[in-house]
């Protein structure tokens, strides 16, 4: 009886539109549940509980309310025999989970009231959660947005990844330089996950292969690994919008197959007895920082195989618990490879089908090719993943044999193409023979997939024309475009409640469920009262950010200045250096004529540099050296400030984005696959200054060319310059502003203690200019001055800002996931009866 009552109430509460009575009831029940958890799960009494204890208790109380829906979702998935999406990603950049879950369950209001009843500040409580920084940047955040959208669209899905003990490093700035320290996010406990001791799999490495005849007299290839590691599952429920559907994020942790070598231990070799354990557990210890430079380490390859093999074993076991064989696998599972990191899945699935299940090679290949699809995330040649054949042979001997056979059959097909020659064979081969025999993981993923997608229209076109040009000619239907998106629940509704409230007061609540409804704001773009309200909510967010800037950097900034924001991983192609050089030029211009009515600006930077990426780390250092001079120059005052906020992560992004007036998306054209930071900022009403790169191209089409500031060479022009043998020097003669800024940096104006500190940066611009900084500088300078002028016409500025928010609806990850579901996965939403 009681069980049913409780369940009934829960389904009402998740409906979010519960009446006032139900809400009162919910508030009381949450209050009771939190105190209950505090005492019986955390083991503290209310008088002595710390804020962290309260956080744990509250999270556990909320988690209880997810579990029924979660189990119901799983049952329905089985019952309806639909297809399930398996999203394999080495990164899930989730950030904090608390607000996501509470808000999607529709429990925010009663929970805040319950906490207030208990005398606990909900904002302070939320701050207790550590960021799950299990990703580097855009690629990992995309996986997190996709998980949320999959659940919100009631698409049955499971995300597979690694439960890193330490996420991406925490960035600490000492004397202006980046230092990396471990991000010990699990140390404070993770109340959202469920340990699954029953879901463990054995993952082999190394060893030998041989032929064996089985009981039916059939020859089989057998792999005898030399080493076995255990993969253990941890599940986190992912709650969809309005709590209708809950999916699973399953992250693998590595354990030794034997916890202790008791023999060695008993003989007094205590360290040796633990050594194999340390080696096994190293696999899930750290995330490699490598969003655009590959980490060519053996441990990285072990990570990739570890999580791919565990995930495939898991989904095969699930399939075989319902069906007699794997012949219909593609009807029930769609596996998406997020970049090439899980590309070994092509060989592993073949190994399972052929070696373990005894399917014929041709049939196994059909099933593999129907089940897998691959998302490409980069065209940068240095970031395309390859593994040395000898390493693969040593670590994954059977997989290497399988890859050779796949390649042999593939090259037979290539040889049969009209006009096939040696060049074509070499270009299409999965093995790169020219650089010391390496396996091209992109080629392997391409050949083994049903669909291969780019992440913006431009990026997809460039894939067809460059990296995969020959493969595209061979398989003209395989490449498809799926422009990235972001989840509006998190990136508008949760992070910007002020703007959300204003929008709903103005056009009603439809936008909560239908991103495209934001378009109704268009009719208000010219309304002076609405413009004022729009500007007021921005000012409030800027005051919040100004406080954070003072606390974290000691710099005071004027909240009424233009907040000019560049937040993303530090990389030469993203051109933070272009922005810094413009800052120096602006500084010079202000000094030359301080009374000229300059528009006050705060340039805000945040981002991490890969630990081994020297140039990127120098860019961070330069930002600090410039800030130290500019921010302390009395002649400059509030006309220009330059701040670098340390340790960029999801939670920091959530504070900066609502406060941004201007969004810097200035990558060298042709180099940014999509960008998603650009979308989050424009959605919140920042104007974009950017190149025609990645998704900026489509953003221009959607918001209208008059509402975005585009400058510089486009991808074709960049390619033409390169073909013509462009290198700097000539452009420098034309741009005196840039030449002077470079000279000042080069000669130590901003680093008098070490005048030559930045010569590697300045020389890269002056002599090679691979990233076209000199080529684009003047256009960028002019675009910035045009924006200064626009700031002086607030009615125009705010009109454009409002139109940006109004027209960004298409960039919801719900739209992206809808396209994947239809064109790539062929999955349909689950129908929930309740
Ligand atoms: C959105 C996001 C990114 C991606 O930013 P880009 O500007 O597209 O590179 C990276 N890191 C975090 C924390 C994000 O939220």
C-alpha cells in the first residue's frame, strides 16, 4: 500500500507542474529525507553537520527520487525491445551534477524551500560539489550535453567512459605561470554514482595468438593474453528534462585481477606484491590532456582498449541475455565512437564475433559495419591518432592480425576501383607505411563504420576535401554532417536564471520545452523597455563576475565596462595570442591619446594548456605579464583591464557566460571543427567576434550577418595563402600596430626581468605565422573598433544581443541528437506510459 502511494506521489512530483499541495508535501518529505540521510547515511547529527555533510545528505535524498524512474526506464527499454545507443567516449566533461538532476526532476523550488527550512544556504551547499572534470574541452563537454539530450528526448542510451581517479589537472598559477596539480575530485565522495561489483569484466593485454581446433572440428584463432586487468562499473543516472526518462552513464575503473600477490607478500617482498596492482590501476588514474595534440603513450592505448573492450563485453552480455545470438546486434544496438579514441572497437567487435562466437568473417564484418559509427573532431594532422605497429603487436597481438586482414580486404577493393594506382593504395591504407608503419585510427574507424560525421557544415566539407578525400570518393554516402549543439537546460535555464525569468515573463514558458520558441523574442528586440531589462540582467551577472574576478585575481573591474571574453583551451590555433596582441596595440593607442573617448573594456581569459605544450603555456604567461602592466597603469585606469581566471572548468564557464558582452571565436579559419563555447555565449546574448570557422559559419546564417562580427581570411583564403607559400614579413611591413606590439613583447617591455621570455612566440608570428595572426591582425583590429563604436549605440547593441538569443534555438543539442537518432542510429524515443 505505502509503496504504491509513495510511487504515485513521486510520479506527480516529477511532472513539475504539481499543485501547491503536492509541492508543500514534497517540501516536507524532502526535509525529512535530508535529515534522514544526514543521520543514517552520512552519520552526522544536525547540530554538528558541516556544509559538506548537508550536501551529501541532500544529494542522496535527491538520488533516491531518481532511482524509480531509472529502473522504470530500463524496464521499458527491455520491454519495448527498441534499439539502444551506446556512446563511447574517453571524456565526459560533466561538471557538477546537482543542479542538473534537481532541476530536470522539477524539484528545485521545493528543495530550496526544504533547505531554507533546515537553515542551509542552497547556494553554499551547491558549491560543495566537486566538478567532474573528466574531459579536456569541447569534445568531452559535447558528450555530456549529448547524454542530457538523449535522456530528455527519451532515447534509450548508455554512455561508456573511464572513471578517472583524477580528472584533468587543476590549473594553479604561480608568478603568472601555469602549474598542474592533480584534481582529486573523488576525495570528497561522489554521491551520484552506484558501484556495480557485479558488472566486472576481464580485459586482456599482450600475450600470443595461435590456431586451435574446437569441439566441432572448426579452426579458431585464440588469443592468450599475458596480462589481465579487471574493469569495474560505476553507474551514474542521467535525468532527462521533466524527469520523464533516465539513462545511465557507466564509467569503468581498473582493478588488478589479483589484489595481492600473496606468495611474494609472504616472502617479504611487500613492494613487489603490490607492483602489478599499481600497473593495472594506473589505467584509470589520469585523463591525458590532448584535445588537439595526441598523447602517444602506451598507457593511453591501454586506456583506449580497456574502456572499449569493457563496454563491448557489457553490451554483448546484455544482448545475449535477451537474444540467442549476435546476428541481430545492429537491430538493437547503435555504437557511436566519439573521435578515434574508441576506434579499436572495430577490431574488438570483429574478434568477439569471429573468434569467440564463431561467425564467418563476412557476416561479422556486415554486423560490425552496421553497428558502429564514428564522429571526427579534428582535421589538424598532428592530432590525428596513429599507433606504431610494433606497439600494437605487443599490446594487442590479435587485434593487429585482425586489422591486417581488414586492411588486406579493403585494399583489394581499392585495387578494383577505376584508376587505382599506388598513390591511391597508400592514401587509403589503414597502415601508414611512410612514417615507420603506423595504424591510422581514423581510417580504421572510417572503414568499419556505417556513418562518419563531421561536427559542423564547414568541418564536414573539409573532411570530404582533405583528410578523408579518397575514402569519401570510395564511400560517397558515408560522411554526413551533424552540427554540434549544447543543452539549453544547463547553458541557459540553469546558469542564467535572471535572463530565463525575463524571457518567460516576455514570451511565456514554451521555450523551456521548445528551444525554437526563443524566436518569439524577435518581436521585442526594438522595445526600449525590454532592451533595458535585458541589459539590467546582464549587469547583475557582470557584478557577480566582477566579484569573482576580485576574489580570484585581486583585480577590480568596472561592471559597466564591455566584458570581452575568450574562454577555451589555450591553443595556438584558437589564437589567444591574436587577442593579446590586440590588447597591446589598444594599450599603445590609449597611451598615445588617453582622452579620445575609449570604450572601457575588460578582456577576460580562461583556459588550460596541455602540460607538454610549451607555446600554449607561454601564452598564459604573457597574459599575466600584460595584465600586470596594463592593470596597474594609472593612465589607463578602467579604459582597459586584462584578467586571466585560473582553472577553467564547467563551473567557471557557468559564471562567466551570463556576464559576457563579447564572445571571442577567432580561430584560424579551417582549424576549429565546430566550437560549442561560441553557441553558449551567443545563446546568452553575447555578440560574437569571429572568423568564418567551425559553427560560426552556421551561427552567422541563423542570427543574421548583421548581428555577428566576422573578420579575416576564410578557410579557402587561408588554404590559398598556404599554397602560395605565405609566411610573414611582408604583412608585418603593412601593419605598424602589430609590428610595434610584437617589438615591445620581443624586447621585454612586459617582462623586463627576462626580456627574451617571449621570443619563441613572437618569432612564430613574424617568421612562420602558421596560424595567420599577422595575416588577420588589421582586420581584427578594425572589427574591434567597429564594436567599440557599436557599444556607443546601446539601442543597436542590445537589439543585436536580443536577436542572438532569439535565433540560437537551432543550436540546441536536442536538435543535434534528433538528427543522430534519425540519420545515424535509427532509434526512436521510448514511449513512457506514466
Ligand atoms: C563549452 C566548453 C568548452 C568548449 O569551448 P570551445 O570554445 O568550443 O573550445 C570547453 N570547456 C568547457 C568547460 C566548456 O564548458
